[in-house]
């Protein structure tokens, strides 16, 4: 059985940073839809051009586009021991599509971990990241506010979707990176999928 983790939380919660640590320890494949879109953008692909205007405004890229890209990535890694989904799924429709995709492979989501960080802290972190990341969506307060609003309105319902499946785990996303990582590992090591093996 694969270990498939959804790392969830608002923009700036630390999903990317913690993903790196999780991948290192559990040898999972990283699937960050934000990273994939930025790669398409920098390579000037059709997909990148399509995504750009949504990303610039801090709005969500349409579900069909996201799902197609994710499917392509998963199909290209048939030997993967499992995935860490970072920044995806961001809508209930994406979550349902992911369930179907995994089900067709005889797999499932093992658990969803949400990093809990308050909004003031998020805004501070994103602006700080914007000073070095070069990401234009990290440098504009209006865009940042819009992303947090989109998260609250469109993405938070995804948490309820996993809660209904008993796959929901909340972690405090404020503190030292190592403390947060330790909490994440505790959740992963105690997932039902790890208990049956
Ligand atoms: P952050 O979590 O800091 O907002 P991401 O790199 O996850 O950064 O996402 C950057 C942008 O890429 C989002 O604001 C959105 O426009 C687009 N995006 C990324 N993932 C998705 C997704 N699963 N669905 C729709 N849009 C997405």
C-alpha cells in the first residue's frame, strides 16, 4: 500500500518547507501543483500561459486544468512508493477527482495533515518570502489577501471532505521547523495504513 499524504493549509503555512523534510524521511514523491505551474510558466508552455492570469491574481486555476496536470504527473511515476500532495486538492471537486484517480490504481489517501497558522502570521511570512522568492504573488498585499480569502471560501471545505472520511489531522504550524516536523511525523507514523502493515 502506498503512503499518500495531503499536506493542507493556507498559503504561507509552510507546506513546501515541511514537504521537503517529509520526502527526505519517507522517500515519497513530491507533487506541488504550485511548483508544477511555476515550472510550466518559466518554460512558457501553453499550460503555463493559461495558468498565469489566475496565479497573478491569486485565484485558483480551473479544476479541469489542475486535475489533468496531476493525473499526468501520477501516471509518470508508476514506481512511486507514495505521494505528498502539496497545495492540492484545493477544491472539493479536485479532492473527488483525486480519490477516483487513486482508486483506479487500487490506492487511497492515507491522511490529510493541516498546518494551522493564524492570518496575521501568514501575511508576514508571505511578504518576507516575497523579498527573496521573486514570486510576484508574494509581494502584493491585495493579492495575498485574495489568496487567503480564496483559501477560506474555496479550499477549507476540502478539510471537511477528509474529516468525513476520518482522515483529518490538525497540527500547530507555528513554532520551530523541527517541532512542527516532529508533530507531522507522529501523525504519519500512526496512520492506519502504517498500522496494518
Ligand atoms: P501558496 O500556497 O503560497 O499560495 P502555491 O505555490 O501552492 O502557493 O500556489 C500558487 C498559485 O498557483 C495559487 O495561488 C493558484 O493560482 C495556483 N494553484 C496552485 N495549486 C492549485 C490548485 N490545486 N488548484 C488551483 N490553483 C492552484
